[in-house]
C-alpha cells in the first residue's frame, strides 16, 4: 500500500471547499496527502481566507497557489507537479468522497493489479438523486469509450509523471486525460468499484459541459487515437454522442439536435434513449436545471 495524493483544485468557492476537505480528511485505511490547489481570482488567497481553519493545519494538507491557472486542467497539473504519492486521485471543490472511497479503490487495484480503477457516484440535485456507474465491476473493449464515465473524481490511478492534462481544453479534459492514460499503458480492461463512493453536487449558473466548441475539441482529440483501439461502430456512436452534446445547449439548432438524436437511437438502440431525451429537454432551457443528467 502506497501514499495516495488527492489533487483538490478550488476557485473562488471557499464555502464549498470546506465540505470537500472534510470528506478527504475523513478517509479511512489509506496513507493520504491532500494537495489543495488555490486557483482563486475573485476570492482572497486561501492562506488568508482559511488561515485559522483547523483543516488547513492538518499535516496531510499541502497548499499550492496557482492564481494564473486558466483552466481546471492547468490547476490539476499544478497539483500533479508537486504530488508525492505512488497513487493519484482527484476531487472537485464542490463534490465529496464517502469515507471508504480511496481504501476500496486501493484494495481493488491491489487485488487486480490494475493501474487504473473507477468507481460509482451519486448525483444530487435539489430533491433528486441518481446513481451512476454502479452496475458493473469492470469496463473493457469498446466499453472504455462508450460505457465508462471518466469524471476526475471517479479516477484512482498509479501516478504517471509524464502524463498531464491538456491546459488548452476547457471541457472534456478528464476524458482526454483518461484515454491518453489508457493508450500509454496499453490498458484493455479497467476495474470498477460498483458503489457510489463519490457525491456530486451540480452547482447553479453557467456550466462548462454545455460549451459546444470546447466539447468538440476534446472529442476530436479522442477520435485521433489509433483506430485499432476501438471498433468502427463504437467510434461512430461516440461521435454522434459528442455531436448531440454540442447541439443541446440553448441556442443550438433544434433541427440538427433532433436529427442527431434520431440517428443515435438508430445506431445505439433504446440504450441511448435517456441520453437523447435528456439532450432534448436541456435544449428547452427551462427544464435543464431540473434534470439529473
């Protein structure tokens, strides 16, 4: 069992950060290093804002100041640059881990010998809840592209000092990072702890996952991977999903959104129904914040 470094970037949300920190300090059964990356621009630096907070005095917590980081990817890279752990995980400042998250993923990694492990999560929005990625214990083949969810809070991986996030990506950087890791390490199977070990709290306001241009740039990065990695049907289905993502934002073309949704249903079957319906409802604007997508 080795040291686990958790990279926790934060930007102008010190109120939310304390909840995320509490969940990390409550982790059981692992040797832990918490790298808090202070990317504050509008808020005071954490050294001032949380100077008297007992959480920041915990010896497991390290503070890195990165006010010039222009993206979440750049902030995570600042944390990776100083991380000392053999293993790395990530947490966003508005989300939280359950107490056994890291221990269960570490046990899975040791049992399977895998350098990369995923887990499930619970998404909470107002009074609604949705559990994701908690129905299977591994992903393989085309499932690594189509079925696995690569949000950074779900990742647990052996640290690769040569691999960083692309700071030019404003969305989808987690997907690109994970796919780069898979290719670099020749991975064809990724174990998954089939339990919701992360709690995701979507925040109101502008959402980066509705940035069509940013998502398309990330999709093209993934599609440039060697064609032998995934089958042609899987790549086509992935492409349609990304196009659906691009057009679901308010202001996008209704005609193209409907046409792409119908094509995706033809290619992927009823399994794509929820994704297509969700995109159509988000396009209405009024219903978008009432969905747990």
